[in-house]
C-alpha cells in the first residue's frame, strides 16, 4: 500500500512487507512463505512456515499487527480445514489460533479485512464439495470468530475479495455447480456489516480470480476463468463510487488461480497461478499510480497456484 494519507487513520501509511504462503503443486501442497520487503522490493523466504501443507485458503491481514490464513485444503489430510494460522508482524512468528476456527471446514474461499477491526472469510466449498454462502468474521482485537447474519447473494466458491479498509469489502465473481461462473460483486459495508449487491459487475462472468486494493482509491480483480477459458484482463472498481472499468493493462499471460496482495498506494503483486500449461512462479507488479504492469525481478520459491496472500502496510 504507497506512502499516502490513509483515509482511516489520518497518517501516512508506510508499507512493510507482503507475504505469499502455501500453495498447490503437482501431487502436493506447500508450507513455505515468501516475503517481499516493500522498502527494498526484495524477495526472501520467511522464517515462518505453515503448520501443514495447505492451499485454496482465505488470507487477510490486520495491517501492522498480523496476517491470517484461514481454512483451505490440507494436503496430507486430503480434506478441508477450519483452522486459522497467524503470522505476527514484524517478527514473522507463526501460531495456530487456539480454540478459534472458521465455522466449518472449507476451501476455495475468499477473504478481505477492515484493517484494525476484523477479517471476513466468505464462500467456499465444504467437505462434500458443496458451495456455501456463509461469511465468517474474525475480530482482530479479541481473535474471536462469529458467523454473520448476512450471506453472499448465492453459494459460491473460487471467488476473490478485497477491501477499501474502513469503508467496505467486496466479494467478486466465483462459481457454482451447475450454473457456472458469476460476474456479481457483493459488498459488505463497515462497520454495520450490511450486504448489498453492486449494480456494477465484472467484465465477464469469471471464477478463480485474485483481488487486491489500493485502499481509499480502487480495487482490482486479476485474471481468472470465464466461458472462453483463462483470462488476462484486469477489472478496476473505483472507491467510493463502485464503478467498474476494464483496464487496457493486462497480465503477462492469461492465467487463473493467482494470488495477490497490495502495498497500498504503491503497487499490487500478483503471483503464481495456472497459465496455458503447468504452474507459474512469476510475480507481476502492478503500479497503483500508473496502472501499468511489469514482471517483478524475483519469482516464487516454487511454481504453484492457490496460494494465500496478505500485506503489512503499517497501521491504518
């Protein structure tokens, strides 16, 4: 997130680091966490690792304090999990929340955060691979989880989410069976946690996207799958008007199941995913100022998809 005046705290945000954790590889999953230090734009491998190899999780951060990986598919157990793992900033110490979990085992969910207040984990697929419409809320100050009375407009999995912190969060696209992909964008307004469905929609009905936000300015939805196959396009949702445009800037190649996080006001980083063949280790950097894309100098440690991602952008 760029050094810019936060609309929430009235102070300049100074981005610290972004994290890409876990992920799926052929025949397995990953426990490692890659870290990009924003001040130097250098990638390293974090000392923290996930407790088990996991992918298709939700991930979000209480910026300046900790990031959370929630749910996902635990490879060794061959099933979904409801555990919530925490990476404390700036020490990168990892723990598993004790006695606090998501409502039920779930994978292929999406998550976003009202930083300083709460994280939201929505949608996904349960252990019978049925889509769900549930939204769980993790209050950061107490690390207590509740299930919201509001739900997504329909039960979905492989959706993405991002937030205009302090104002609202957005759940974008997704799919169900048998209908297929959706272009719908559901909005959760803070702090009342009321849900509405935007008049604006994604350019096409798509799933397996990733999303991140330049908080206070705009959110971005990257790549995915639509009826024509893999997508390279980027949709922009302007805050606070909630209008959507399709950018002329695109990903380097069409791909789905990427992960993205943002150094707000500066850039979003989009990593991994599935292009035309195999899995990708490429990290792309999207400028929030110019809305142009470049290939980042380093790559993920391992080519993978369905990675979790969040960022420490200082205190909101």
